[in-house]
C-alpha cells in the first residue's frame, strides 16, 4: 500500500485543482485560444483581414493579430486579467473596448468570445 501511495505521490498531488491533473490554461497556440474576437460591419457582416490588438489594462506587452477570412482573430492570453481590445479596418473607424475581463476558462467553454462592430468612415458622396 505504501508503494502505491509513493508511486502516486511521485506524480504530484492526487488530482487537486492546483495539481498537475487540473486543466492547464493554454498560453501558447497548443490549445484552444482564450479569446476570440469577431469584427463585423454595421449590418453584422464579418470584416476579414482587419487588425485586432489586445493589451492588459495594467501594462504589459500588447498582442496583435490579423482577423481571418471570417473576421475572427484568436489570442492566447492570461486569464483573470482585464484587457483593452482595439479593432481597425480600412475605411472604418477604429473601435476600442476597455476593461474586458477574461475569466478563468472552463473545460466545456475554454474560449471567451467578443464581437466588435465597426462604423464606416465618412463623408460619403452620391455620384451620378
């Protein structure tokens, strides 16, 4: 019995939430992203290939990504931190969301989703 206990102990804790058997938070592109940002126009059509930047509110390095053909940019971020998210696209006004808290992910929903709607730049002319 002592041998079995020592064998299990050699792997770390026995399945506690802080131990090695707990679900790790993905911080690299090995696992699912912790944040997915979709950028859309005023009629909810995705804006492909726009720029999205995420930065921690309390400092730290910013991360930038280009949205894919579906207007989605993916980020692997530290959970439990408030972030500022900025989206930019050609011919649209940039938009910034502040104090976006990325909560600790759950196994059933490891990715937080944010949608940003951009407004077009003006002035518009009606050519005949």
